C-alpha cells in the first residue's frame, strides 16, 4: 500500500512538472552507484558525474529557496496590510455553479439578480428538487427601490431600466418556485430598499461553506468587484455577512399569490 502511494505521488509530480530536480538527482545518484559498484565507469567519469549531480542539486535548492523567499514576502505583506487589491477582489465568481451543485443551503441577495439568476436557475432547480433550501431576495418593483437604484447608478431619471431588469428575474423565480418536488423549499422576498452589496451564501452553517460579496458599482458597464469570505479564515467577517443576510431578509416582503407566486402557507 505504501509503495503504491509512493508510485502515485511520483507519477503525479512528473505529470505536473514538480520536484523534477529531486527525481533527476536520485536517478543520477543510483546510476552512479551502480556504475561504481560494478566497476563499469572509471574514477574520472564518476567524479565528473558526481560533480554534475551536486550542481543539479544546488540548482534545485536555489529554486526552492527563491520560492520560499517569495512566499515569505507575500505573507509579510499581507500581515502588514500591504496586500494588493487584485489578491482580494475578482470580477466574477468562476466556481459558483460547481459549488452550488452539492449545496443544501443557498441564499442570494441582490438588486435585480438578472445575470445571477440566468446563470444559476437550472442548477437551483436541481438542488431544490434534491432537497436543498433556497432563499432569494431582490428589490421590489412596487416600491421606490427601482428609482433608488437608478439614482445610485447615476441614471436618476430612468427607474424603468431597473423595472425592466426585474421582470425576467421575477419570471425565473416563479419558474423556480414551481419546480416539481421543491414545494416549501424555495422562499422569495422583495426588498423596499437597494441592498448596499450583493450576497451569495453557500451552506453558511457548515465548515466548508463560503460567502461571496459583490461590491456594487455606480455604473453597470464597469462591472462589480467580488470577494470571498470563508469561515475558517475570516471568522468575525464571515459571521458579519451571515448576520447582514438575516437583517436584509427580515425586512423583505414575502412573495405571495399577488406576485404570481404560490400562496403563502397559513399560520
């Protein structure tokens, strides 16, 4: 068993191009030992090959030291608050669909969520049918929230832009709540205000959970910045954004039959 694990590790390293200098040095050393033991190569050849082996080992050590030094510099910079913004912020959530595929608790907050729902609705339907609970909150078209969103986006005289973006999102949510086998697992709420940031929470109560936070821009064309919060790394802030979701959710109006959704359960 140990031998098999070793061979798998060697195969993995070679396929990834990792630790090549170590394997080369080991192979060359074994070859020299065999040549010397059977007196196949002369002393000069063995001496030259030995020096070559030492040189190869030295090069490998230099590379390793450089990597360690670079890593130490990055760690010190982060501890000193000198990390680059690009190390923290991204423009998207590239692994979101894959992360949702196994999630049991999915919570989403946003303004219109037009792109988010379009990208996720199929997977959300599958998760709901598999027993996951899903909560989605977005702005209420019947309140002043679309006008507030327009002002925030520097198109103060065009609230219709956000009203138009809301319509397909609401249609997708109606379709989502009608997913066969998902009755009672999907909740939708409408917000009378524009949330300060977007949130996607994936299994937030689990150690493997994560939270994505969208920092909204004042122009939709410029795109939003995203950062990730993890429970084991960002303890206080992880709890902070969980609490923020709960506060936003508490102020939302539950979607009901008047919005084209299934009637709310009595009691």
